[in-house]
């Protein structure tokens, strides 16, 4: 009898252990949702939360977390990192996250979902962040009559996020004491569209608005143009600073301007008149070498060795007769820029080109047709086509103009087409910029508007224009530093209000942002945190 009892106990224990293992596996495979709990053992306050920032399908009425959630806005901890010097740095300021491991295999909106068992390394401290609670809850099939429903804590809505763009906000961002007539014309023309579209197209927070104006301020030459200037003295693309042989493409591209660029001088020093067609034949026959950056943009000539204040023609080649005497000289003359050939060459594809503009070669003139146009300076046939698709799929409020193919060319008319609408019409100039802000270039699996909400100026710039030079990138940062300041979009004010009035998750997010600013020696953020902590001292454990 005792043996039977022992066997029963053993069997029950084995079944319990097996059931616990099954429950553990089932728990580990739960999808992670917004406000899941996390843990980092190197944080002085190891318990954190996972906030879902991307718009994903919901699980139990909460956004489902995916592998794109991997920055200080997603993994929020309130303490400092014990691996930082003197354990002084807030987690948000030093966090260096790797990639999620042990994730789900069925994609959610093209991204793998996080599971309870998923982990992510922090390369700064060398720790592994774990998920201690997926956020899912067992829910009864129906609520018993009279049972109290859980109270939902509403999110705080910042009134300044809701506020419209104004001319003064733009003027202060670009540091303009007064606006020129052209700037005022352009800003007044886009404001109605920015304010009509902002809530639906990623300009719905203080951060996004500040970053957007900072970027388009540079793209539009501080709101002076809807079209790329054509006098670029250092054009991108295939242009070389070294001398190359004049070829058929160059001659055909510049054919209408050859007499303005080249001069033929005989052995006695007299200029020999030539037509464009005659110069075309001569250049292809003699094949002189020249730096192509001196052909297409404005060229000032060579410094006169006899008088350094003067400029003279540049000798490209001396052509000899059969008896080895001079026949004639080919000179490069000082000249203006030639915008259509210049931009056609600048944006033509070349070996090793990774821009993916979708243009044809220089002679198609695609580079000029699809040059930078609109507030964002949308560039390339491919981007004009993508804007067309985006606009047809995502109607802009109040726009009744219907479907438009912005790559369409006018039959029988050279250099005329629907692409001109983007630089000739403020509505399409604004829409094209918002297309790129929401759905243009993606970096680290996020678009510009998402990096703006992360307050990552470098990644926003890389999404908007990764090919911009050092001066352009500096101008974008300068614009943003003005945009985020007090009296403009005032980002510190936004997070101060969120800290004072937000729900639990918002307070954590706001405190993490302000801690990061405090670590960067921001006096205003430091004062806000000190006052908050006096009013809300940490509870003793």
C-alpha cells in the first residue's frame, strides 16, 4: 500500500514538473506588447519598461513589439549605468544596443516580433537586457456583472504638439531677423498646406516639427527656392577634378554652348571663327583633355602670369601641321554655367553609383528634369515615381486634383512635363517633402520622421540627404539647435510638461529624455529634474 502511495506521489510530481515546463515554454513564446517589463542588472534601478513606438497590429489592445524597438525611447530605465565612470551616467545617455535574439519567426508588418524569451545586448556595459513580463494578461471570457473595470490612464497631449506652424517659428529656426520678399512668398505659400497635412503626415509632435523645419530650411536654401540652383561649382556624380579626354557624350551634351566655351587661335594669334557644329567635329577629332568641372559650371579662366589680378584663356592643346609647325591652338574660355547639361551629367548613373536615382544617361536630360524640386529637393526619376505612388495611395486632405504621374513628359515638347509641378506649385512642393519625410530613404529600419521622434539629428539628416557635405550638415544642426530652443519649438518645455502631466509611461519617457539632456550639461533640464525629484522623492524600498 505504501508503495502505491509513493508511486502516486512520484507520478503527480512528474506531471506537475512536466506541466510547469510546458507553462514555461508557453510563457516564453508569448508576444511582447507595449509596456512590457524589462530588466538590466547593471542599472542601479534594474526594472524598466519596453515602450512600442512603431504603429503595429495590437495584441490585447496594445501595440505589438518588434525587433525595430531598440533605442532609449523603446527600452526605458530610470537609473544610471554601473559600468559608467562613478556610476554617474543615465542609462539613456550611454545605451548602445545590439540586435534582438530569440525572436518570433512570423513577421508583423515585415518585422520579426519580440517574444517573452527575447533578449538584447547592451554593448556599452556588456549586459543582456531581458524581458521579465511580456505585458499580456489572462483575460476572463466575460466580466461579471457589477465588477469594476480597470481604469485606463489617459496619455497627456501636449498643446504645443497640436499647435500650427507659423512664419515666426520658421524665421527663428533659420535665424532670419527679417524675411526677404521671396522667403515671405514661399513661407506664406506652404504654411496652409503644412498645417492642413501635419497631423496625418508625421508632423504631429514638437520634435518632429522642429527637425522637419531644420531640414527643409537647408533643402530650400532657407526658403528661397522650390528648385535646385543650377550654378553648382562643385557638382556631384561623375565629375572629376582630373583632366579627362573630351568624348562624344560631352560634345553632344554641350553642343549648343561650344562657342561660349572654346576658342581656336591660329599660329599668328588671330582667333578663327567656328560654329558649334565645326567645334564639335574638331573636338572629337583632336580629343583635347580638360577637367570637366571647368566645362559645365561657371569657369573664371586661368590667372594671368603677367598680372595676377587678371584672368586669361586656358590652353588645352596645340595642333601641329605635318611639317611640325603650329597649325592652331585650342583654348578654354571663361564662361557662365550651363544648367541643363550640368545637372543632366551630375545625376546621370555611372559605374559604382549607389544613389539609385533611376535616371537615364546624361543625354536623356533626366538629371535636369528630375533635379531637386520642392521643399525637400526631391531628386531622381525613381523618387518622382515613388512620390506619385505614395500620393495616390495616401490622399492629402483637401487636394481634389486627382492622380498625377510626376514622371510624365509632355509629348512633342522638350523639357516640359508634370515633373515641373513640384517646383511650380506650393501644394505639390509640400506634399513631395512630406512623402520623403514619411516614406523616403530608410536608415536603421526607420524613416526620417521616426528618427526625428528619437531626436537623432544625424540619422534624420542621413535619411533626408546623406550626400550633403560638411557645411550642409552643420547648417542642419545649427537650424535644429535654434528650432529646439526656448521660444521656438522648445523641446525641453515639451518634456517638462509631459513629466508633470503625463501617465506613468510618459513620465518615464520624459525623465529619460531630460536625464540625457542633463548629462549633456543642459542647465534647464537639470533644474527641472531637481525640482521634480524634490516634489516626488523616490520611495524607500
